[in-house]
C-alpha cells in the first residue's frame, strides 16, 4: 500500500485543523488499510459519505474519491458514517469513527462550556485551544481500533460516472444536465427555476 497522505497536507487542503477533519483522516486511513489500497487514481474505490462536514475533505484528499470523478457519493443523513467499496471485487466496509476520548482531558469539557457561553477569560480560551490541540494529537496517534469501528458490509457497486447531455433552461437560460432538468409549463427548466430548494438545514 502506498504511503498515506500526511496530516499536514490534509490540514493545508482543508484550511484549518479540527476534530471533524481528524475523524475523516482516521476513517480514510482505516478504509485504505481494510481495502488494501493506496489513494485512488480514478474510480477504483467509491466512498459513500452520510454528512457534509469537515471530515469529507479528509476522505477526499486521502482516498482520492471526489465529487467530480463521481466516486464520492453524498447522502444527506447527518450521520458520521462512511462506506467504502473496492470496485475490483465489490469488497465494502462501513466505518463509524469515535471522537477523541475527552475523559483523558477532564478540564476540556468545563472549559468548552465556558467558551461556548462566552464566559471564558482570555487565559481560559488559550488553555482550551491548547487542550483541543492535545486531544487532536492524541486522537491522530491512537491505534485505529481505538478510534473507529469497522464492519464488512454488502453494498451494490454504484455505476461509474457518466457524462450526460445538457439542455437550456427555458426560464434562466442556463445549461442544466438533462437528467436533472424538470418540466414546468411544458418547458424544460433547471431545479431552482422549478421552485425546488435544497439546503443543509
């Protein structure tokens, strides 16, 4: 297996260091280990993610599964759960990460409450940041079996990415992928012009 992308690379790609990114990093590490694979070049591996938080950036960067290639599939379930499939033999694993064990840092929970309530002093905010950094580092160094649950699963292999024809929306005049178009007053329209709205909320 090729060497795993470094944490510093992932952090630079994402823009900051956080618990969510670290969880995605360990999930991706576990996936590549279980599937005995390096970072995908094309669509060798498919990732199904059930949330759209910081973790997904780590999954993309480390595994090579991306929205643009069509091998990163997003289900808006709001769950920190990740499924990976190796196309060559349909081996699939479902991975559920645990966050850092804050029992090792009893001071952290108390400080978090004060920080979130806007009641922390400058010194307490600095201490909180230090503890978060320590917890993150501990989490990144813990054995995989301590930070993720992995189970083999059965999953239908998604079809490879397809290129569809585009048509022009009769309302806004912008191009829209044909299978995503809707019909309104007998005319093809894009989803926003059809009055459908999508949100993270």
